[in-house]
């Protein structure tokens, strides 16, 4: 089994930073042709130049019409589609901004379903759709309700879509804490403390980085026996009691 993607077209939705950008880099290094999308035009242009993208359309997953237009402009046959979302939303139930929550759930869950539907007849047989999920549903906690809904929802979508889109393969990657610019924005001045805590407690004794997650994503693209499953990349965090 080869880990090469020579000549194959990989579409990375949310590929301007973090896990999506790391996956675009690794796919490009494996010989793939790349299309990346993102919300921020300046950051997207920089990412596209780094990975030699064939095109880099701006895209907000909260805009279904724009999503359909982006897919309409892509080549007729795609090999792999990766959906990297905008990250988790943490808030206690008493403090939930329901308008924001509705928007995020629409982007993450209905957005994934919209993309799955757009992949029908476009992604070649044996190609893949990969969804980036999280580990927010592994344990209950204050402020984790929406993260848990997103986690469980994307995993359910991947499993059901694997049957409905077959022989296109559909999988989900559940990432724990990943040291990305998004994590830095969420944690602020608590970032270094969180890194130190993870280095001390995770079985791998280091912090998971975007390249770790990207390596699994590339494997899911190239291993044609894998579909309908969710794969954790959390450095063994699920094994810890707290």
C-alpha cells in the first residue's frame, strides 16, 4: 500500500491554518494537486502559495450558496475532500449565546452534510471524505455541551455517510488538544501552562501538533480499507482519569 497521492486532487476546506494547512502541506509533499479554501483572503493567499494550490477560493461554511458555487467551480472529478472546521465553542449552559451556538452547529453539522451531498457523483469511487471532529464528548464537563454535540454529530455523520456515499470512503478524525494558532487564541496567557501540563501527563510525554493529525489524514486518504470510523489523535489523553 502506497502513501503517495501522485496527481490526485485533494480539496482542503479550511486549509489556511492549523490542521488543514498541515494536511495540505503533507498531501502536496505526497504528490497531490491541492485546492484550499478559507475565510480570510490574506491568510488563504499565503497558505495557497505555500502548498502550490491550483486554486484557493474564499469560503464560509455558513454560506450554503457560496459552498455550492465553490464545488461547481472545481474539476469534475475529485479524489479526496478534507473538512477542517473552525474549532470548538466552550460555554456553560447558563451563559450560552444561542444565536452563536446555532450558527456554529449549522456550519459544523449541516455544513458537513452539505459537503457530503456535494461529494456525491464528484468524488471518485475509492476516494475519500474526511471530517475533523474533536474529543469533547469523551467526558462531560462544564462548558462542553456544544463541543460534545459537535463531536458526536460529526462521528455519526461519518458513519452514515460511509454507507450512503459508498464506494467513496468517509471517516472522521477526533483530535484532542492540538498545538495550533486556534489553541493559542482560545487559551491566551494560559497556553504555556496547558502545554506543560500535557507534557507531564500525556503517555506520549509531548504535545500533539497539527502534523501528527495531518499524518493520519493522509493515511485515511491512501488506505482504501478504511471507512465509516472515527480515529482519535489525542496523545493518549482519553486514558487519563482527569
